[in-house]
C-alpha cells in the first residue's frame, strides 16, 4: 500500500462521540462513585476544567508544529530522552485503553444484547 490512509474529521468525531458516550454511561459513574463515594459530583465537576486544559494543550501543540505527528512534537519539545519516555507512556496508555474498550464492548454485548 503506497498511499497513506487518513480518516476524516467526521469519522474521528463519530468515533470519539460513540466512545465517550459509552464510557459516560457504563464506566465513569462506577469508577467515580467507587473512589469518591458521596462526593462523586465534586470529582465530576473538577474533571471538566482539567479535560479542557488537556484539549487546549493538544491544540496548541498542533498549532505550533502542524507538520509533525504528536509523537514527533513531544520528542522535539521535551528532547530525545524524556520525549521518548513520554511518547512510550502515551502509546502504552492507548494500548491499554484499546484493550479496555474491547472488553467493555464484549461485556456489553454479552450482558445486554445476546441474552
């Protein structure tokens, strides 16, 4: 395959929307109430500005280095050693998140749809 495959903005939006809605309904309430108990609403409110800060940082990195991938930009900003460590952590996070989402989908299908 000589051509690079790219997904459109609409496809990314649909994927993110479906993943976030599923997690908001199935996973996040359980995790937050398990950790924070009756103060779960405070945790939920505090997570909104933190998530917006992460989005702002990612958008700024893209604006500063539009031709680089996120991994390349991290290595350029943080240097070769620390940038590689952060990049590996970032990729490991997405590997684990992909496994978790596959497990969630499997559990949801077997408990709700296949009964």
